């Protein structure tokens, strides 16, 4: 199946390209002292300590989550292909999808038998599947 394209106007395509370029430049945001203690993990937590150098943004600390790193509002939350993702768990969910702007992602709890049926219905309806099984 050929990969279907989202119908975006010129401005939408420009903003999506801008967001994709921003994503390549965007640093990884790690929790304070993630390298010191394995039990902390790397997922971001805002530093709140009274003497925290990272909170005060002193010296050469790693990247701090700030609003300037966000992408354009109009394309925020879209799939990199430009489609809006819609989770599908049965065939009735497919009928509510607009194939021009929305793409289906089959729920992970769906078994292979039902997944094949949903994939066939999506193919005949011209709906893009984001996690198609070959």
C-alpha cells in the first residue's frame, strides 16, 4: 500500500517542516543529577531545591525545559506525516475518521485476527494506518 499524504495547505506544510527541523535541534531534557543516581531515571522533573544551581540556571548546566523549545501551535500534536492520530479499537471507529486529515493507529490491545480485519477495512476506505502489520 502506498503511503497516503495528509492534505495540508502551504502554511501547514511550512510549519510542519519547521517543527521537524526544531525537533532535530531540540536537546534531551534530563532530570537534575540523573547521571549520579540510577534510581532517579532520566525523565524530566522541575528542580525545586532552595540551593539548586539548575533552577537558578547558573554556569554550564544542561538544558532546562522552557517555552521557547515548543513547536508551532498549529501543528502541535500532529504525526510527523501531518496527520492527526486517531486510536482505533474496532471497525466502527474507522467510520468516524476523515481520511484527508486523520490517520488511524490500531490500539495495542487488539489481537491479530481483529487487526487484520481493521487493516483490510482501512485499505478499502483509503485511510492511512500508522502501525500496520505486514
